[in-house]
C-alpha cells in the first residue's frame, strides 16, 4: 500500500497532497463498502465534498466485488502518520509503534520526509499549528472510517 511505503521508506511527499490522497481512499472505502452491504447510501456519513468526489467515479459493479477486509490495511499506516506528526522527535516518552521506536532509537526525525508549503520545507521546521491541522485531518478520516464501516 502506498501509505505504508511512504511512511516506512520515508519517501519525500507533500503532506497536503498525502492527506488529500488518504482522505480520498477513506471516502472510497466507505462508499464502496456501504454500497456492497446495503445496496444504497442511506447509512453513509461523509462530508459533502468527499461524497461528491467519490460519487463522480463510483461504479456499482466494482463496489460489489470489493472486500471489506482491505480497509484494515489502511489503519497501521495512518497510525504511523499520526504518531509521526504528534511525536516528531526523540522525546524518550513514546515507544508504542515499531516505526516510531526505530526512529526514536536512531535519533532520527520521523517527519523529515513530510514536506509543506510552496518551497517544500520539512514539516519539522514549522510550528505546532500546521502539524495540528494535518493531525486533525487524519483524525477525521479515521473517525469517519470507523463510524461508517464498523456498523457493517
């Protein structure tokens, strides 16, 4: 999966584009799985912009062939991204994730590859406000996935 590859291999990526990609993937997972199980969209809870973007490319035949188990593949990379944004440097306090633990023990910054702004500087060189924006975006994506798909 792309999100896991970006986080584990620390591939340089614009964090805004990366978050938009993750939001789109989450929207697809929600709409396709809800249609697969209910054959309608009555139980879908999504922001209107997400729903509009997903429904423009929605194909019912493809939705019926999707597996529900695929959305679990997205959760570990999202956790890695959230932990990397929240615990950006070696604080010595957090050692829950293998990804973060490796970065903390090697004194590397786990967010060096996440770039922001028109000049694409590392998000570690910004204050807490831009980081909190992307943390909030990822929390919304995770909450929407859990709200919509755990009821299936």
